[in-house]
C-alpha cells in the first residue's frame, strides 16, 4: 500500500518558513540550536513522488544527523535523494541502473530539491525525473541548468558523492571494506583536505618516480665511466706494444739489406761443392751400369729355359687329364654293372617274399572261412525281431510329432520374446532420455556447487548407513511442470535451500552432516522435513477467487517433488499460498495489494513483498525484478517417467514368464530327445540282429572267391632263379673286361705323372736360379737408381746455385 503524504519536521520550525519562501542570502546559516552550518552542508531536502514518498521535506541539523525508523519506512530513500540530487550516478547507490526506477510507482514524474549552505547565497538544486524517457531536468536557484553545471557547483563546494569516504551507501559498504590503505588515504585527502592537497600528493609521487629514474640514470652513467676508464688502461698497453713493434720492424729492414751479400758467398761455396760431388757420382754411375750388363744376360737365359720346361709340364698335364677322363668313364660303367647285378638279386628276393606272403594269406583266409562258418552255424532264428521294430518305429513317429509341436511353440515364444525385448529397449531408451535430462541438472550442480555434487555421489554409495531416506538436493528432486515457470521457484526459494539435502529425521541428518562436513570437509546444507506433513495444506483462498486479478496458479501447482520435499517447501516457503500472476496483475498491482492482503505476489517479471509497519500499522510494499532461472530449466515429465517405469516392469514380468515357459518346454524337449535316442538305439540293435546272418553268408562267399584267386596266382621260383643267374653271369663278364681296361689306363696315367714331376722339379730349380739372379739385379739396379737420383739432385742444385750467383 502506498505511503500517505507526510511532512517531516526539522530541528527548527523557523527554518521551514524561511525555506518555503525561497532562499535568501545569509551571512552564516545556523540551526535552532545556534550551531553554524559549514559551507556545502545540506540545509533542506525536499522529495515528491520519490520511491516511498509522496511528498516530504526534511531540515537537517548543522552537526550529526541520525534517521531512525523501521524497515521499509524510507530511510534509504533519503540517502538516494541526496545522491541523485547532487548529480550522483545511480551506480553509486547500487539499487537500480535507471533513474526512472526511483520515481514512486504509479507516478509519471518525481522531483528532488536540495538546499546547500553557501556564504554568499544558499545553493538550491532541483531535479525533476521523467519515467517515460528516463531523463532528468535540472534547475539551479530556479534557473534552468545542465547536469554538468550542477557537477561544477558541487565540486566547488568540495562535495564528492562518488567518494566512499564522504558518501557511503549501505550497498557500498562491502566495496569500502575492500579498499586498500593507499586508496583510503587518497579518498580521505579528496574528502576532507583542501583541493590542492590531493594534487600536491600526486605531484609528490610523480617527483619521487622521477627521482628514482634519475638515481638509476646516475648509477648507469657511473658504471659506464668505470668501463671507459678500464678501456683506456687497456689502450695504453696496446700503444706501448705498438711502439715496440716499430723498433723491431726497423731493425729487420736493416738486416734485409745486408742479407744478399751473405747469401751470395754461401751460394758460391755450395756451387763448388755440388759440382765436385756431381762429377764423382757420374763416375760411380758409369761403373754400376757396366757391372749390371752380365746379370741381365744371365736372367734372359734362365727365363728362356723356364718357358721351355713349363711348356713340357703343360703338355704332360693335358695327356694326364685325357687319360683320367677315360678312367672315370670306365669306373662309371663298372658302377652301372654293379647296380644291374643288385637289381637282378632284388627282383629274385621280391619273388620269394611274394610267394611266402601268398601262402600266409591263403592260410589266414582258410582259417577266417572256418570261423565265419562256425559263427553262422551258431546263429539262431530272428523272426520275432520285425514286430518289435515296427512297434519302436510307431513310438518314434509319435515322439517326432511331439517334438515338432514343441518346436512350433518354442518359435512362437521366441518371437514373442524378441518383440518384448524390442519394446523394452524402446522404453529403456525413453527412460534414458529422461535420465539424461536429470544428468544435465547434475552437471549444473557439479559446475556451481562442487562440494554438494561430491556429497550426492557419496550419499548414493552409502544409503545403507541411514535409518530413513535422505533426499538429494532440492534442485535435483524438484521437477517443473513447465520450464517457463522455473524463474518463480528459483527466486522464491533461497539458493542455499535449493542445494540442501532433505532428511526425514534428525538422527539421519546429524550422521550425514558429521560425515560430509566434519570428515570430508565439504560445504553442504541439509534440512529436516516436518514430522507432520505440510504438503497437503490448503491456500487461504481458492485460486478461482484470485483469477479476476490475473492470477493463474499457486506456486505449489507448478512443481512436482517427493512428499517430504514438498512438505518442507510448504512449511518453510508457503508455496501453497504464493500466487503467480500475469501482466494483468502488474497493471492493477495497487488494487491487488490493497484488496487481497497477500504477503507475496509474483507477476510476469517482478516479485512483490507486502509488509505491515510495526510502528504505524501501515502497509509497505517493495518489488524486485526476477532473476533468470539457472538450475530448474530442464523439464522432466514425472507422469511419463512413472508410466515408463510401470511399462518396463510389466514387460520384464512378461519376459520372465516367457523365459520360464521356454525353459519348461526346453526341459520337455530334452526328455523327448533322450526317449528318441533310446528308441533309435534299441531299433538299431534289432536291425543289427536281423542282418547279422545275411552279413555272415556274404563274408563267407567273398572269402572263398578271394581264396580261389590267391591259389591261381602262383610263381615258378626255380625258373626265376635260373634267369637271374644267367643275367648276373653276363654282367660279370662285362665287368671283368672293363676292369682290365681300367688297370691299363691307370698304369699309363702313373707314368705320365712321374714324367710331369721330373719336369716340375727341373722348372723349380730354374726358377730358384732365376730368383737369385733377379735379386742381385734388383740390388744393383736399386743402387744405380739411388746414384742417378743423387746425380740429378746435385745437377739441379748446381743449376740453382749458378742462377742465384
């Protein structure tokens, strides 16, 4: 309910009359207590249609002023008026970013008027605020002005609304506490010191920075000077070395001029010596050449004799090679004859072995025929077997029919099982889709509240430690029926409670908090649901009575939650009695507040809180813009989830029944299989008994035929042995002739080898003599080359010394 028009009296009534008639120049403004106002002090504050005030005029005292009142009575509104009236920005207050928001709700314009003390004439600043265009109109002493002019006048009076040391709204206390000592000092200088104090302080800091720069420059210059001195000392040593070098160069030039005479005399003496040595070597070289000639002739004779011996050795080698090839041919023929003898002997042995084997097989066959005949004689009559076989065949056909029926039923059950599994897979996919939505909410929880998320993981693994059920954080348990309404729930329920765990008894809550807070050091909240459920509480009036005001539902109807969670929300936040309105509600909000007596109201984008003053018993309302939802945006259809769970359970029950039936008929099928195998085995035995006599007769007939064939296949061993002996005799005659020829060839080869050895020995002796002569020749030739080299060297040296002279 809007506050009525009111007027706040000051500490003096006379001042009220003076101000109402307009400001007048005074020598020094005083309050009714006789205290003097300092220049720039606020003498009067007037507000119209501003925040909670319709019209209000305040006259502060000259010293400390205190405004005392209950919450919502307008104390902060006076502070806002001072800030905005002195050209302060809305950000200095921290309540709203637009100046139009400070106009009283339901009004199009609002105004602020401040009177400031000044020696010449009091300064009256007026500001009229328009809601439509969010603009302000300024006046100074009744004349139109701009905000820039107002800022200049307040600066001249050293009024600094943006300085927290001079003007500190309650919203900026936290920011003030964070200021450093340097920032506090600068703000204090600006606030209480003369205007030039902060400038002098800034200049002093700049001069100190320049002083540091000059000190650094001086240090750098000193270091450079020291380096230059060291460089100069090194240069002096280099200069001394330079002069020393010049003296040595002069001495070298003088010696260079004397050197040719000395060199000429040395060269002349060397020339004479070389000339004498050259003639001496020439004579020695001539004598060496004459002594080498006989040795050369001897070498040529020995080489000729060696070539003749080598020719003879090669000739004998060719003859030996030819004879050796003929010997090898004869040896190959002898080996082939030996193999022919072995083949004849092998064929004879094989004939003997075949005859022995034939006699054994005849004996064995006769014995087998006797045994089979005895077994045939012992075999009885099996005429009674056929009726039993027919009976078993009938039983087998019946078993096959039963197995066919079971196979048909089993195939139908398997098709039904496949269909049920497909249906279950589809249902589980839908359940997983809903769980993925829940996982999105868990991801939000993990990103924003890591400790709470870790506690959720621990709780899921340790539920057996608690006597009752502990519900996960409310933001996970809550489900919005329409995600568009999530902003109402998140603005109504505190963030601490949204991330709180809900316990159904205090004992479990104590155990849980001890574990996660004390043991794991996690920052976690937990609440206990009421012992008597409040989830079913009814609102003070049905929603139908409020629909005329634009209300569509109570907050409880927008959400789904487990019964203990809903009970806590109803008990703590009265969600069953908080209506949700529309734009229509906002357009008639004054009427809604006055007629419905509701404590909390939500419109499309705002939340209204209505309270009654404990002092004046008047209704006071406040509104705040709704924050955007962050955690409850995911909408999970609880009814669909419950339906899917029931459907999954039903499909699982059907699957179990089908699998049970399949197992039952499988067991029946296995029993029939065993019966089938037993009947087939019995039938096989009877058939074998029936066919045994016929098989024995066939075996005896086959063995008799085989015996006759073996008796007909006879071998004449005596004739075969005579043929073999004749062949071996002819082969041995040929071998004797070949051995005689081979012996003659070996003797010839040995004779040729002996002759070749003699020739090789003679050739070796000649080579030895040749090597001795060549060694002597090489020694003489080497000495000759050394003398020739010395001679050429001396000749070249003679030429050089002659040219030098």
